C-alpha cells in the first residue's frame, strides 16, 4: 500500500507540470524531491492539442522520477470545476450532510449523478452560522484526466481543485486561523486567475478567465509576431531594450486584471458585511511580471506580497549536494510556482485544512481491493486446506467403486463400462468431445498488462525526438541555405499505438484509443516478443522538410535503437516515414509522379543517411497559412516498432 506519510503533489498546468514530494515530520515537512516539466508548447498556443502535449509531459515525468510506493495527489483547474458557498440554517450536526446535499442540488448546475462532489464546513467561534463550501467537477472531465494519468501508470488517491490546494499550502505555512488578518490570495495562471479569500475561519473562491495567455496575446496583436516569440518577449520584458513598448502593449490587460480582482473583492464584501481584508498574496508564474505588484497595490489600496519561500518546509539534500542541493535550491527559488503542488502534497499526508476529495469512490474502492489481494490469497489457502478434508471421503469412495467395477465377478458393471466406452468412442468420432480450439484473447490482454511499462518510455522517447528536432532547427535553415527563421522543429499532431502479442497478428488499440492500420507496414522485430507499433503524425515548417526528417526523426530512431534502461529495442523499416498530401487520408501515400532531376539527385544524396526519399506532392491547405516568411507546413507519418528485450539469464557465479 502507498505510504500515507509521503506524498507526491502534482499540478498539471497549462505551461508545465510541477510536482513536489514531501514527508510528514511532525510540525514541519521534509521536501524530498521536486520536478518541473515544461510542456513542449504551452497548452494555450493556437493549434496545439492539449491531450497530446500532456501525454508527452506526463511520460517524461514518470520516466524520470520514482512515483511508486507513495500517495499521489493531483489538481484540476478552477475554471474546469465548481466552487459554491452557502450558509446553512441552524441544524443538528447529524443533519448537516442532508442539508448540504440539498444545497448541492441547488448550487451545482448539473444533476448530482453527473458530477463528483465533496464539501467542507466552516465554523467561526464568533458566529453561530455554519457556512459550507461545495466543490464539484463533471464525471466526464474527471474521467478524461484520470484516463490520461492511468495511461502512464498513475492512479492518484486525491483529486482536488487548484484553489483548494493553494489555500491548504498557505494555511499550513502561515498558520491560518480565525484570528488571522483577512487575506486575498491571487493565483495568476496561464489561462485563468483563481482568487481565494481567507478570513474569519472560512475561505471563498472565485475564478475568472484572465491570465498569462492574455498578456501574450496582447503582445502578439501589438507587435504582429508569433505566439512563441511573444511568450519569450513577455518573460524577458524587464531586460528588453523595448521594455517601455512591451509594458505599454500589456497595460490594458493589467487594467482588466485589476478590475476583475476589485469586482471579486466587492462581491465577497457584499456577502460578508463584517469582512476585514488587509493583505494580498500573489502566486503563480505570471506574478513575476515586473510592475504587477506595484500596480495592484495602487489599484486595491492594500499591501501586496509574494510567496518567496515556505517557512515550514525543510529543504533536504535532494540530489546529494550541500545546503539542500541544486534541486532544493531550485524549489526555494520557484516557491511562487510550487504553491499548488505543495498544497496537494500536504493534503495527501493529512496536513490539509480542507480535505475535499473529488476522486471517484469506485476507483478508490478498486485500489483498496487491489491492496488487499494478498490477504485474500492467504485466506483462500486456509479455506482450501480446511475444505480438503470434506472431499477426502468422497474421493476414497470413488476409488472403491472403481475397484469393484474392475472386478470380473460383477457382469452387470462390466457391461455398463463397455457400453460407456463404446458411447465415448462414437462421440469422439462425431467430434462432440475433445479439446476446444484455443482462445488467445485473454492471453493477449494479460500480455498487454505485463508490458504496460512500455508506454511511459515510448512517450518519453517521442518527447526526446521532438527535443532533438528543436535543437537541430537552430542551425538547419542556415545549413540548407535558406533565409527562413524557424526556431522549432517538429510538433506532434497525433500519436497512436498497436500492441502485438508474441506470434500474434491482431493489433489492439493503445494510447491513441483506436487500432491502427498496419497492413502497409507490418510489425518488425522478432515475432516471439511482445511488440508495440507506434505511429506519429508530425508537422514542421522547416525548409527542405524531407531532408529535415532524415536528419532528425529518422536519424534518432536508428541511433537509439537499443539503450540501457529502456525495456525494448526499436526496429524501423528502410523508410519509416511518409509525407501526407493535403486532404488525403492518414494512410494515403503521398507519392505523385516521376521525380524531377533535382529531386532524383536529392534522393541519391540522402539515401546514404539511413532512409530513401520519394517524389512527393507539396502540401497545400492542410494547415492554416504560416506566418509571413515561413515555409508552408509539411506533415509526415512516422512508424516504428518497439520490441521487448528478451529476458537475460542470471550471471554465473564463480
């Protein structure tokens, strides 16, 4: 069973996955490890498929960090969930759950059977009223998130709202109680902002759709540049020689943010006439924007602080270094970004002020049953031993009957045995009896489970391939004599997999959710090993796109066919990729006509690099028109096979 004393808190954000591992140490906690996995592209980038990006980042996380044998707590964004607050009439404590359920039916804009929900009551010693916070998310959304986590082998024990995790982190670190000054926490994320108010022993949450994405979009509009370049300009605004113009372009967003915060505070004060709000605490990566803290202080008339470190966290040497080590120092430096993950981990070890858990009860029950399987096995063994005695006597009686049947002095028994044998022979001749044909479906399903560790490594490999293409993109245009400036290599549009059991030929759908057509590219590798055929659809704006795929994906697959620590060997065909024609199906070859002399020369030149080129029709209309100065997008389908390594015999001892 996972330890309840240690927990990984994992925030799956729009810009990165942030995780922290903590251990309960009495009145403090020990920070044992941390991780920040930046997404290949921010989820708010136009044209990006968030599901594909998250799979790559989650695969990187589970392949680089040990998340086993501990509790796991994850968050869902405030904008994809519900937080409602109400005052309850004076009732007996035992009747509170029924009253809360009635309030939930009124407050949640979905039937209760379509949501996962939980609640928390707030009681102030200075007031007889009981307030309740009701937190919910639709089952469809929570199912999508859990399926994505289970694809990489993660089953969390806790799922809660990001704003709740933020409140838990600060309530623990700053010792919130009913005497704490009224505090407004502003968590500015990538696509939305969570405003959390803690005051008089209660909390309140509001989320509005304004975040770092809107600041980036303002720069895109003002300077007519691409989204990635605008994002970089925003992060480096303070040091830019155009800082004044940059902040001038973002001023309308500053104004909108200040007005949304003021409206939220005003609404809370209309509900709580005695509210005394005295300070603002900023968290979130966007809170690093220069001038934001000063601007909000002027607009709100309240002192504004930022989270600089966690006072009740012991930063242990995470990587063997002195004084907490490199990653421990990084955790301290990134405290502003790690608040949600820290609060999640606190809830996992039982140190959270609010313990609302949106994890479906059915999945929690399944996890508990799995943990008890070994005890059931022992009990079954005892029952079997006790029950065996009940069958000893019938077994002895059966042997006695068989012995008497063989006695030649009993003619009637001999005749019955003879007739039985004759009927058995006739049945065998008619095909009525005999061994049924083997059904391999169950075996294949078990084989898929045995090899489920393939998938985190496969997802990590795809991320490494994309990273390699991005590094090669830095000098590619210059190398091929192009004047285009394309800072990125490939981005993955789609990833599908097909599993093949040893000796089997039936593909079973994997990460992509559907079986794929492998008729044109039969699975490679030894047939006596389990294999996974991976098919990627990737797009690039690089010039000479065909040469670029040879220098990146094709080259990477061949150079990294076998590596230590990876449970499979990669096999590729002579040409593991093909270019797609605009509007054609995914399996339509892109070959069109005979090569021109220039193309023929290019084919001969590049065939020595590990692949061969075909004459391909140019793509038009498959993607939106690229920004001015960029080559048109080119899309390829790449297939390769990951074949499980054979078991190694134990080393002989001298």
